């Protein structure tokens, strides 16, 4: 057993006085010695946290016994070291930024039909199905299900406008997926609101699919929002679909540009990472906001 664990989770639920609860949640995490990034909003809770096996279990127990958060589907990874350097618990307008918290959707009322990983695997290659990746383009560029339509969006807040590009699939069954399931809750609600009839989502996202189906037919790696950045999913028929931005060789080494002003997400092989000091261009290498590249290309956000 590894000494640490990392949790990925979410729950859409109305939190009374969510701004005040943010401080309570921060204090819980501090008592347990956890690190990670947690968003609290009126619409729910979303987090990735990391800590010792004992601390992580106590955290899950605390949420499961809370009157609002019971029944969370935690995605648990065993890790050799914590996946974050610090702890951030913040109140925001939404737990997933969809562009406006005033949109006429509520995932607790109406969302796509949840498919367990086995069901998703059995359906995804049918002729009457379109598999839709609702993540940002840099995520789907690193890895995606074979044959999936990847939403051409820089951020999920662009998805409501992007939906118009999917009109040709209105007579199909739309099967959405994302990293852990949270974006699909809103994506499928938005699709239903736009008039799509047969809308489904992968319960637990890519992470759960990797654990239960060994990632079969997922090509490449999965982007994660912690210092691991890129994690393997497929142990059945793995492949690499991403290439180094500089030299074009196959690579899954995903980084943020070392220029804080740029901060672009892209794939850069280890050799080019050293050569370019973790930057996407020679221009960024001379940036006044250049950060020290340590080989990971992950920079903690304040």
C-alpha cells in the first residue's frame, strides 16, 4: 500500500450560506493535514484532495456523514506522495464554470442518464451513438476515447455556445464523458435544454472507467488538475496520440508554459523540455514572468 491517497469528487447540492461553509470546510481539511484544491459554491462541492491514507479516510467519513454530502462517489488513487503542494478551499459562483450561474439548468433536477463504465464500453461503438468529449481541447488532445468527437473549446464555459455545432447529431444517442463526471452533469443538462433527446453520461468519468474497465479503448493519457498532470488510463490496448509541440515525437509529457504570462497547456517531451526551459516558444523563454522549470511543468496556483 502506498502512503498517500488522492481523491477526486463532486456533488451538486444546494449549500445554505456556502460562503460561510467554505471556512468550515477549510478548517476540516487543515485539521486532517490535507492538501488540494476545493471549490464550494451555492450549487455544490468539487474537489481534489490528497493526504495520508488515514487522513483521507477521515475526510471521506466526514463528508459521508454530513447531511448534505452523503453518497459522494469518491474516485481514489493510491499515490507515492501528495498530489498538491498546498491547500486551497475557495468559494466561487459555480463548481464548474459554465459561463453563467443563471443558466436555466439544474443537474439535481434534470441531467443525462448515467452509464456505468461497463455499459459505456458496451454502447460506445454502436452506429446510433456519438461519443462526446466535453473537456477542454488541451485535455482531449492528450487522450480521448477512440472515435470520440472532441469539443473544440478552450474552457467549459465555451460549451453552451459550442452546442450549435452538434446539431447534426440530434438523431443520435449522445454519450458524454469527462475526467470525473462533474462537467457531464452540466453538459448533458445543457444538451437536453437544447433539444437533444437521448443523452447519456459516463458515471465517474475517465478515472472510474480506468479502474473498472482498465481503460479499454481510451487512447493516450488523462489530464488531471494536480501535480501529476498526465496519468495513464489504459492497460488493455494503450496508445499515445499526443506529440511534442516542438519536435513532434510521441509524448504524454503535458506541461504549463514556464512563462506565467503565457501559461499555455501543451505537450513537450522531456528532451525539448530541457532545451526550451519548459517554454512553448523562444519568445516565452525571454519572458519577464519566467518560472523555474523543474521537469514537471506544473506550477501551483495561488
